[in-house]
């Protein structure tokens, strides 16, 4: 029977399921090996925690429960994130670290519940447990990684790539495409740089998909996984636009090393066989930090809504009594992945404040009501945005969301603004702390540098730092 040698796109979700299945098999075998030796010793102890009708199934129940805990631990440690791109060297550390933490937890449990007649103490049992689980888990994971690597080298599997540029470096890369096995992956084609007078016609190697100005529509249409950027360092404006479009769609970017001065943040230099490239990842927070950040947001939003309920009522009555119009003000903003949502505030302006069209507020804006000026000073008008956090549209910390009207004016001047769409917008941000509210588009672009800096360096520590600075501003009444 003839083997299927056609090129197939790597399905990241399928690879994750393979890893998950391999982990389950490894964990089942590990616990069967480990518990089989000590089953008789622990059977009575385990059975005492279960109802009478389930006591005969104590070992299978314990194994199933432990496997669930392990899978959760592996998920939180980030093993199932971007699994298809990880090598054996990249997984050995996190796999051992997770196994070590779980073994420590087992040690404290065994130290309290180990039967007296067992010769092995809790520490010895935990070390054996660590070696068995880590060894089998790493072995099964390496089987998947080795098989996937083999298929990639043979040119049977790969990611959907697009080549951006048609200069000498781009032509050199394409000419090596048929010689270097690791590069025998699918290229959809290339995007030409119309401003490069020395650009090559590479249609003999790849189809031309259009100009680099069409990259956004191409990415959305073709579900591109990777972009190999080979543009002249002199064309920095084009490079900035290309990277901005690719980053908001969370596409892996590889670009020539002499472009490194273009990029701020953490970059990883790699060799793609013989050509040196810089890899720009999607800069996601680790899984455990994302889970903590979202959980913290929800806890603060719910507690804030409940505890500050009397203040909500008082402000609602004051807004209604002080001026004509609704209590709450809602407005469409653009959030994560360019998704529109309605942001909520206590109304601080006259009802007809924007009768002449969208307009940003200023320090002595006559449209702001006396009560609104007081609320803005202490940023009390922002409190209803706890609802936005609960709904999942916003976070406590993140770039402030803007209206489409102003975004359309910002993007032609600062295309890197599109990078803000990769995260949830926030009630407060580094831009708000260091710069404050913007009164025009020029100031919005100036504030943007702080938001980009935050995105390139965001961690939970940075988030808490921003929250502390925000509290300082609130206590001093320095809002506007």
C-alpha cells in the first residue's frame, strides 16, 4: 500500500490531545507500578475515606483522582500551551519541576498516613514516585516529539508559512528550500515589497500573493501560522506595519537579525538551519499567571461590587438629582481581538456632550457636570466597569479601550497600536499611571508607548505595581 506523502498542516490542538493522552497513559502506568507494590499496605487506609459501597474500588478511585490532579498541574505549568513547537530540551525542565512539586505534596501526605509496618519512609517513597512518574511521562512525551520532528524533517508536516519580502535574503532562503530538509515545509507564497527597487521576481519558486500592504487580508483569509519577514532594514515603516498586523493575530514571526533595533522587548535569536533569524513570540503570560490574573480580576470585581454597593446607590442618586439624563453612561469600545463591547460608567457629562460628534474630554471641559468633575477626580465614575470585568470584556490592568472613531485615526500614524488588541483592556494601565487621560489623538499616541512597554514586560508583579500606583493616585485625588 502506497504511503501518503502529501504535506499536511500541523494541527496544534491535535498535538495537545496527543500529549494529553500520552500523559494519561504514563500516569496510569506510573501509579499502577507504584501502588501495586504498596496496595495491601494502603488499601485499608484509602478505603476508610470512602463510602462502604465504594471501598472495594479504593485503588482505581485514587489513581483516577491523582491523574486528574496531575493533568491540572501539567496544564497550569503550561505544558499544553504551544506543545507542537517544543523540543525535548524545552520540556524536560518543566516536566521535572512539576513532578518534583507533586512529589513534595505526596511526601507530606505520606508522612502523615504511611503505615507503620512499611520499611520505606515517606521520603524514599516520594523519591521513587518522582522517578517513576517523571521517567514515564518524559518518555511518552519524547515519543510524540520525535515522531513529529521526523515528519517535519521529511516534509510531510509543517506550518502554513508566508514569506514577506522579495530581496536578496528572501531569494537565498527560497533557493535553500529544496536542499535543507528542515525548510521543506509549506509556503503559501510571498508578498512583494513594491518599494524595493532591487526586489526579485520569485514566481519561479513561489506564487506572488500580492503586496506587503495586503498582509492583513491574507492572514485572515489563509490562517497563516508563521511569517518569515525579509525586508530591507531601511524600510522601517513597512516593517513596523507588518509586525503590528502579525502580532495582533498572534502569528509567530521570524525576521532577519539586522532588524533587531526595530523591536523592543524580549526576543529570541535562533538559526533556521543556516540563516540567523529573530523569533518574536506572541508574548503570552504563563498559564498559571493568566489563571491567577483572571481569578483575581473576578474576586476584586465581585467584592468591589458588593462592598461598594452603598456607594453605588449614593452616586446613582446624586447623578440623577444633579442633572438631567440617565444614571449610567454606556459607549461602544473596541476590546480584545477587535471585539466591540459596551463600557459602563456613571454619567459625568451633559446628555448632549457629543452632539457635534466624538470628542475627547479636557481638563476644563465645560461639558463635565459639577458632580462629574468630583467623580472624575477620584475616578468614581469608572466603578461600574466592575461589570465589564465580570462579563469578561475587561481586566483590572490593561490598556484603556478606545472608540473605533479614534482608533481609525491612530492606526495610520501608529500601526503598532494594533498590538493592544491582543489583551483585554483594563480599568487602569501603565499609560494611565504615567501619562493620564489624553485630550487629543497626538496625546493618545504619546501614551501608547507606555502601553506597549507594559505589553512587552507584563507579569503579575507589574500588574500589582500598576494597581498600587493607581491607588496612590486615587487617594491623592489626582484624577481628572
